[in-house]
């Protein structure tokens, strides 16, 4: 499956953005999807994701209550709604997918077989 992330940009603290991740080349409902981010000089980290059921969602502690992951299966798209953005949210955001029949973990980078190209989110103070 191929993933294409979009929707990043430059915003001010407190603003909102919605990232989109469009999937192609596979049956979308066969994959659990998630979002990760990588800030300059830091390791890529988990942000939000669906588990194998595609109904339970999980979030990194610093984004709980501000970010929301969703997916629209008919359009093969996963979204990340980001509200109340902070400068520390500045990073490249990546979407990722792992096959449900080989599901490992929602949190682990190594669990995901497929990655999008990333979209830059910059939050100014």
C-alpha cells in the first residue's frame, strides 16, 4: 500500500490543522493506521493510532485532548485533527500502516510496514 500525507503548514500557537493520509494500492480496511512525528534532532515518535480493531484509538500523552485521529474507509483516508497547537508540536508528521493480520503494536515504529513521505507542521509562538 502507498501512503500520501498532506495538510501541513505554518500556523500560530493555538491554531488548528487537519492532516490527511491517502492510501492506495491495497484494501484500506486490511490496515491499521497511525501517525508519527519527528522534530529536528529527535527520534521519530508515536502520536496517534488505531489498533487492529480499527475502532480503538491511542494517543501520546502530550497530544491527548488536543489531537484526534479518524479514518474514512470509503475514501481510504486517515486524518489527524490537531487543535490548540503548540510550538513543541513542530515536526514532520508521517502516516503509517500495518497489516491487521500481522498486527503487532499501535505504538512501535517497527510494527508499521508502510510509511508516507511526511508533511511539515511548524507552529510559531
